[in-house]
């Protein structure tokens, strides 16, 4: 026995670990094994991180000291949570439900504030100032359970959006009231202090709204390096957090505000968003949660009945106030019960914000040697953090499962089982291929989770081996890029003596539904608008083909303008291209404007409103296709111009489409452009070679050449006559 005690004494002499390498190793092991252990116990992983922090902290086995690394990484983790919350918010939902945000924000702030204040004065016999400070702590909340939302893919659900927005309203109000408490103890507190505060806050908000979008557009247009983009976004987040701290508001507000501003520039399915989420969820947020756990001293619960009574009162009254606000709001807004659970779960946790507020109170001297926050109140708040984190996590997990079950049962009745979506990317040039991949990722149906197909077709000639190796490297790079967003890509390098036939054969082999490919841009090789094989492809394949040309990153687009030919609604592929463009506009959070005949616009509006109500769509009459050149004046550099065209012999085809290449070259040169050839016949199985249907068409007919020659001669004669 003495030997065992001696060994234990020797072992404990190594604790707490101070070597930075071992500290980081222990934290990584916790991040690795806590989810494994918690999943065995059917307990949410977030609770595991907090409990692990309790065990290894100074109030547990004291394995680690809560050094500056936990302060630094913990603060980064807290900023990350708020930044992601702003980045993933449904901004269109925010605009549509602004009244709901204000109502829920005021309720979730004022109800727990009022109840806690009354409880602290009447039951705990705190002073009015201390009671008000405790009420401010319970009025605010930390979105500690937000990572659970990401795991279930509910970032844009209405209850989540309401909870995140109201959390920031309540946090802002609590921070302002905290500033008022702190100012009341200051000798310099007067009306001038508040005027300066309002001016600084307004300057911060206005400056951020003006400068951040300009810097972001400038940077993303010019630099495509993944690391540089990530560092730029992180720099914006920390700059906003630092500036908000300077004006007198906690940095979490600045981090959230910068996320809101960057929301439209970082689409949810982009590789950049995936990197932001991955690094935050893998390192910074777990570090923050472990650091919160290290602050909690469970032993104080058993030190005295008085402390236990304080903890019970603070936890019960504060949590009851948050629950009351959430369920009253859900009833007012006529939301399902699961949405009320979600609103309560997300807004009920308290963490670093509560610690920061109580630390402010500990510095406010009421009398010589006596401070606003007593030791009992400090211990009660710290224990409250533990219990509210557990309550919030369990409730959010439960609500997420309920919402997912409800949505899936709803979708099975709505979504057709025979959806044949499978997108084929035809890639050749390294500078164009990433844009095509990104476009396909934005337009694909994420719920189906189907693979993309990337194809590289090379001529079967003496240079085929070298071209094939280049194609393999290009496709491998695309696979790596797609895997960063957890999208699987099937690849194939195909030898063919005819590029169009090679694409068509691969299209049928992979059972694809449509093709996404770049427009012909190498006019030095082939001066024709369609290039060598595109015209042969769209005339020989009756499925949707999307030709694209981007002169700037898609994430910087502000508007999509779509030219729709008359009778387009009668084509079999009408809903397919409309669905793809609606998804693209939704993911990019940009406006989409349809130009067409009123009969077509009515059906387009019905489809968009029913399937994609969050898309900001506009409808402008265009009675005749000859008005197409007039649209050029309204196409800005950050717009995408989409032309829905048609093949010869189809319902929506018109002779004016023969002039499309010339009009696009003349009026839309240097613009972001997309040309869509919709599905013409519903099934590729019916497509077969025959002598009655031509499989190859020249870009320009002999009649076009003769008419052009006559027109040019006429212009020359007119010039001579003027001379």
C-alpha cells in the first residue's frame, strides 16, 4: 500500500502539465475521444467537451492549467461560433421576418431579465444593482449548441434563424445595460458618454457595411488561393471583433456582424465555407468548450446548502424565463411545437458571455473592500453555466431530430422518386474547370446526395498520351476540390476521334441528366462562336446543356438576369432549368430577374414561389425576342446573363435565335454568360441515329453567309456614295 501511494504521489508530481506540446496533445486526445465516449453513452458531444474540461481542470484532477492558450483559443472559438451563426443565417428569411426577430429578441431578453431581477431582490436579497446585473446575465445567452445545428443541416431553418437573430438582439441589449451599470459606478458617467457611445456604434456599423463588401469583392475577384481566402475571411472576423471591443461592446457582436455581412459572399456549399466550418469545429470550438468546463467547480455544490439553493434558483428562474419567451413566441408566430423546442434549446445556454459580465461586476466597488458581485453569486453563475449548457444541448439535439423527422415525412410526399438528376461536367482547360465544378455544386440537389461526373475527352491522335496525362491530373485536382465540400466526383478520361460523340457516349454510359461545360473561348484556335464540336453536341443530344463563361468569381455575383423565349413553358425541360437557376440564386443569395412573355412569367413565378420561396425573384415583361440587345445596357460586371435558347424544330425555337451568336459577341462581350439548351425529349433512350434527323449542323448556313455578304456590300456602297 505505501508503494502504491508513493507511485501515485510521483505521478501527480507531473501535474499540471505545463509543456505546450503535451498540453496540445492532451487537448487533441480529448477532442478525439470525447465524441467516441459520449456516443457510447448517447450524450451529445458538446456536453462531453465541457465535462472533460471539468475533469482535467484545476477543480478536477488538475491535469492541465487553464493557461493563456485556453484564453486565446477559447476566445477564437467563441468568435467562431458567433461568426458561423451570422455566416449561415438565411438573410432572406431575416428580411421577411424582421418583426418576428424583434418580438422574440425582446421577449427572450426582457422576460428572464425581469424574472431574475425579482427573484434576486425578493429571495436572494441582493442589492438592486447586483440583481440587475444578474438579470442582464440571464437575459443574454451563448449559442453553445449551434454546432449541433450544423450536424443536422438546419442552419437555415426558420426556428434556427429566429433563435440566432434574437440571441444577438438580447446580447446587444444586455451588453448596453451592462455598460449602463458600469457607467453608473464611474465618475465620468454622463450624457456625453452615451452620445459618444452611440456615435461610435453607428460609425462601426456603417463603416463595416460599406467597407467589408468592397474589400471582399476586390479580394475574391483577384485571389483564388484557398489559404489566402481563408486567412482573409478570418482577418475580417477578428478586425470586426476587435473594433467592437474598442467601442465598448464585446467582440462577439463584431464577429457575428461580420458574418452577416460576408453571408452572401460565401455560399453555404462552397469549399471556402467547408474550410471555415471544418477548422472551427475541429479545433477552436472544442477548445472553447473545454476551457468553459475548466472554469466550473462542481465541489461548491456540496460545500453548503446556501450555494446549492442559489444555483437552483438562478438556473430554474433564468431557464424558465428563456422557455417562457421561446414558447410564447412560437405560439404568436404559429410555429410547430418542435420549433418552440429549438428556440428554447438554442437560447437557454450561458457561457463565456456570462463569465465576462460577472467579471465586470467583480471589478465594480460598492464600498471599500466590497464589490458588486459576491463570491456566492460568482459560484452560482459558474454552476449555472454547467447546467444551462447541458439543458441547451439536450433540448437542441431533441428538437433537431424532431424537425428532421417532420421534414422527411413531408418530403417523401412531395419529392418525386424518379428524379434522374446526375450532372456531367465536360472539362478541358484548368482555368475553367474549377468554375464548372463550383457551378454544379451550387445547382445540385444536396438532398439526393448523388455524385457528379467529370469527363475529359481527348483526341485519339499522336499526342493522345500526353493529353490523357494532363486530363488525369486535372480530374484528380477537381476530385480534391470537391472532396473539401464532401461531394463525390466520378471521373473518366476518354479517347475519341470525335469529341462530341465521346461526350454523348459517356453521357449515356453514366446515365446523366444534363451537361455543364465551358463556352468556347480560345478563338485563336477556332474563331467560330461555338467552336469545333458544341453545335454538333447540342443538335445530337436532346438533354439539357449549360454553356458557361465567368469573368469573375460566382460568389461576387449580385444578380442573375434570364432571357426566356416565348413558349418556353411548353418544352419538356422547362422545370429543369428553372430549378437549377433557382437553386443557384438561392445559394448565392442574389436576385434573379426573368425577362419574357407574361404567359411564361406567370408560370415561372408560381414555380419559384412554391418551391423556392426564399429566392428574391423579379419578373420583367419582354414581349419580343428582338428586345434582347436592349438588355445589354442593364447587365453589370457582377451580373450573370442567362439565355434560354432552343434547338431547331422545337416549340420555342424562332428564327431570331439564328442571330444569337452575333448578338452575344457584339452586345455581351466580357460579361458573365450562360446559354441553356433545355431538354427537348424526355428520355435519352429514344435518341437514335437516323437519316431523317441530321446529327451535325454547321454554325452558319450558306444562306447566312450570302445574306451577310450582301449586307456588307450594301454598307460599302453606301459609304462610297457618301464620300
